[in-house]
C-alpha cells in the first residue's frame, strides 16, 4: 500500500502482511488508485497524499539512530559481482545496439493499440533480444566516468521491464486505460458497472481483469511468470474518506 508500511500478498493465507520499515509512495506502491492518477494528477496524488502519509509514518513509528537489523556478511556482493562481470565480459553485443532492439521491438509490438497476434509475436521477439543480454560487450572497462557501464546497468533494468510488460499485456485479454486491445475492446470487471449492481453476481478473480498483474522473472533465463492480486477497494479510513466505487470511463 502507499504511504504506510508496504504490504505484500500472502498467497497461502489469502491476505496482506505488513513489512516493517519498507515504505513506498508513487507508482511503485501500486495503491489501487489508477483511475485517479492519470495525467496531471499523478504528482499531486503521490506527493500531497501518499508522500505525506509516508513522512507521517516515519515520524510516528521510527526513531533516528535506532538499531537496525543486522545485514548478512554477503550483503551487496551480488551487485559488485554483476558490475565486475559486465566490465570484464568478452561478448559481441554492444549495449546501445541491444537497447535499440528492445526499443524498436516494444514500439512495434506493444504500442498503445494492440492485438493478441501482434503481442504474441512481440513476446517471442522480445525474448530473442533478451538472450543477447548474455553476450553484452563494453568498450570501456574502467571505473572512472564509465557511461558505457552505467548505460549497460540501465539496460539490465530495461530488459526486465520489456519482458514483463509485453508478457503481461499479451495475457490481459481486455482493454483498460492505456492498454487498448482491438481484439478485446471492452473492459472486463467483476460486475457490469454499466448496469445497477443489485442482483448481479460477482465474478471470481479468475474470470475478470479488474486485478493487478504480479510478474516474476528469472533474470538468467528470462522466463516470466504471471500471477494476480485483487484491487484494494477500501480506503485506509472510511470515516475520513469514503470508498469511491468503480465507474465506466465515458466521454
């Protein structure tokens, strides 16, 4: 959640658990307010509401100089090893070339207006490009002002985002917000919000798309696994702010 200790879904327990000390604000927090944070509302919502709530939580729950949980002796070693591996790799693929291939593939196969056939082809092509991450080549092996290294580290993040974005889009067989499927033009909710809710039976999570995609990826193989979690429909304090029910976006 956003502005408070972050939560994660516990599949076995079927509920969320608070992780003390881990706070999130902004899009990374996934606070289920997507219908309210499009365009110019993003920064105001994140800063004034959730950012402020984060600050209050820190003030109320944490003391400067308090003892921290001990780190493992190996903490940070994997990051250093990754940098060393990239610096000394003897691959054949310049990071700028691979980045451009990701860019063109995503623009061609995962643009705003989408079809299942194009997305599925794009999934295959993105994975083909992802395999080139194993053969990256850096021209600069140094540690001083090495923009080639920085751009390659950024490329690692871009590559993960590309795979998970297009896999998630191909799986989501509906249109919602900026995800416009020409083969599935309608939004598929748990209720038909165009009609009165009275008398309607709520669809189970597996039969509708008003849910968050959770994507997990093996960085080595590139294999991506998708899971889903329900949207948080209630506010933190019903007395302070009533829950706003979903409505169909109409113009």
